[in-house]
C-alpha cells in the first residue's frame, strides 16, 4: 500500500528514516513494548525476506496466522515496487 501511495501521489515521505513506526505492546504476552522502525524499502525487504523464509506461503498478519487478505498487498508490492524506481 505504501508503494502504491508513493507511485500514485509521487510523495517520497515514506523513504525517509523512521517514517514508518510500528509500536508493539502486547497486553497478555508479557514481553514488553517493542518499536520497529522502517522506511518504504526496508519494510518491503522485511516482507520479502519473510515470504522467502516461508517458501512463498505468505506473511503472518497476526502471530502464527496467515490470511489471504493480508497477503494480497505483499503480492501486489512485488509488481508495484519497480514503478516508483522508474523500472
């Protein structure tokens, strides 16, 4: 979705450092707060690595769960990633 936004609006704001932050603070797991910082490209690399690691079965949308709906966006990004780069 972020690559699609970048492509449609020619807005590079998600290419800046710390432009995408995920704050994970599970209530019942007792692991404590974790913050993950990404740029558009580093997030796409993380998604691609997970898809490769899982042998293209998909990425986990929730802990230990893979849903087709969640994996439509990573699959689309594989096609859309090259457009903003001029390829």
